C-alpha cells in the first residue's frame, strides 16, 4: 500500500505540474511578480502608519492565525473505484492513510507556517518578540495545524463521519483558542494550549475505521476545488461550466450585438452565457480593481491597471475560436473575415468598458487629473494596439 500511495502521489504531482506550467506562463509570471511586489510595498507602507497600543492589532493577528490554519487540506488521493478494489485491504489501507496524512501534513505545515511568518512584522509593532517567543508562536502554529489535520482525518472515519459538522467547527474553534492565548496573553500559553488540545483530540479520536464513501467524496470535492482554480487560467476537462438564464443580461446582449450580424449575436450571447469565460473576465476585473485601488504609488497603480488590461485581453481573445469545433457554424454563408470583425467589435466594447473601470480604480483615494489623463492615454494606446494589431496577428497564427 505504501508503493500504491507513492505511485498515486507521483501521478498527482505530474498532473498538477502540467497545469502549473499553463498557469505560470510568461504573462502571468510577470503579472504575479508585479502584484506580489505591489502588495509587499503596500504592506510595508501600511505598517509605518501604525503605532503601538492600537487595540485591533492583536485581534487582527488572531483572525490571521485562524485563517492560516485553514490552508492545506487532507489529501487521500483515493479514487471512486477504490471501495471495490481496495476493500479487502483493511489492514493495508491504514498504512496508506498514514502516508497520505504525512504528505498532507508536510504541505499544510509549510504553507501555514509561511503565512504565519508574514504576520510577524505586524506583531512587532505592539508586541516585543524575541527569538524564543517567535519559536513558541511557530510551535503553537505547528501543533495547531497538526490538530486540524487530525480532525480532518477523523471526518473520514465510520465512527466520526456522522459528526463531521462538529469536527469542522472544531477546526475553527481550536485555532481561535490557541490564537487568543498566544496573542492576548503570551505565546507560551498558546503553545501549551496547542499541545493540550492535540492530546485531547488524539486520545478522544483513537478508534477510526475508514468510511469509504465519505473519503472518496471528500477527495473528489478537494480535487474539484483545485481544478476550479486551474480553470481560471486554462481549460480543464474535469470542470464543466453550467448554463443558466440571465434575464438581466438582455440589455447587454443588445448593446454588444451589431444588428443583422449573425456572428456578433452569437459571440455576444455566448460570452455572457458562458460561465467560464465571463466569470474569468469578471473575476480578473474585480481583483485588478481592488489591487490597483489600494496600491499607494500613483505610477504603480497606472502600471498595474495596464497590466490587468493586457491579462484580461489575453483571456478573452481565445473566445474567438470558441465555436470552431461546432460543425453547424461552418454552414453559415458568411466569410471568415466577417466572423473576426464581429468578434473584434465585441472585444473592443468589452475591453474599453473594463479598461475604464480599471483606470478609474487606479485613481485610488486621491483624484488627480494628470494621473487620470496620462493613464487614459496609455490605456487607450494599449487597447488600440491589442484590438487592432495584436488580435489580428494572433488570429493569423
């Protein structure tokens, strides 16, 4: 069973690497570099505005501690056919789950501790931290995540799966207690309480026999969430978008459609009703507006707005080939140049609208005519280049 888990882990990592290569392409890597730099700079500038004694700093640290403990889930890598083929391996499946638990714990601890370290500069404003107290905080976080994983594992057992809701509640309450004792009293209290909570959980949840149905369903849900993240950047066959009626979009369809143009009507309706493309463009726009709004530097806000305009256009342009595999669209007595012209018109209306939103968000809390004018000029030049030159070159390839 150990070799089975190793094989599945290798196949799982290879599958993830396949999608990671598509996600972290050149454009997204550059955008991620700028976004991380902008967030780090904003965080550093924000810390300079804070002073010791602010009451909400410690409560913010407690909230961060609780949220960080929720990062990293229990990955069993079980498949729907396993209850049939692995059911006779009742003893071996325990070794398999131990391997899965260790794999999940290592990844979860690395992510949780890394995120906890991010909050240490904020804690230094109001709390005197030494090497020992930092070690105690990290140890408290380590044991808290270990307890979280034990509760996650218990939810997949026959004895405790019926109490899954209570166990999930415990995954929030236990980090909350540890965080409150760590930040409101002293880190050593949080460390001691984390060890005590872990011992109570370990002793109280000793007898566990695998609930195959709960374990397979949990793994399927976990992988679906992972694939949904990848689906934000590339097409994932495991994630299928649904179609639902949106009566509020009728006016948008009329606005995006060129009268008496079949392809224009098809693209407009397809874009608004396709949950993958429209949702991706919408999420990128909202995230971009939030980021550029809170960045303190005016020139950096404008640069990030231009970057998000480029990213949104890159995600929208492949929709021109959305109906390429539909045989019925090739029966239209319409030239291909008309098809591309109709999509270009859709691209122009959508990108100009979203570009204006991003540029307005780039003003931040200060209204500066010069910044607005320069950003509008640069954004207009970028959109003109993307729509009239880059799109045609991309379609020719």
